[in-house]
């Protein structure tokens, strides 16, 4: 029995499209449907805790190019996705800038 201080949350969820999968999970794991759903939520929550959501900044191409050049200084090898994540600049813009920097002789593609 739940004591007066414990709050329970009940969510009505339509699982009719997932009934077969839910039945398979409960049969294979030997758990109730409610437990299978709780475990799935727990699994996803643990997975998402380790993820970082990167929000790109709204910068001009000129500003982004200057930042990329500054970021590259003193680095031997850097991947485009590292630059994008570190500077929070959209990957397509980073790739465009790297192509320009390559044409200008500032960077070299990995062999």
C-alpha cells in the first residue's frame, strides 16, 4: 500500500500499435507490462543522461571562419565534427569553411 506522502503518477497510454512487441518483452523477460514499460523508461533515461545537446550559435560566415582559424591554431589534427561541437557552429558551415581554408592553403585534408 502507498503511504499518504508517496505520490503515484498514472499515465494513460495507447499501446495498441505496440501490443505485439510488449507481449514479446513481457514473455521473454518474465515481467509484467507495467514493469517492462518502467524498465524501458529507465533504460532511455540512463542513455540520455550521457548525451549532450549542442545548440548551434547564429554566427555569420565571416565570424565563423575567424573562429575556426583561431581554433585550429596549434592543433596538429582536428575533425570537422570536433570543430562544430567546440565552437557550436553548424557542421555544414564548418565543412564549407574548411574547404575554403584548404583552397587558401590553411589546412590540408587527412591522407
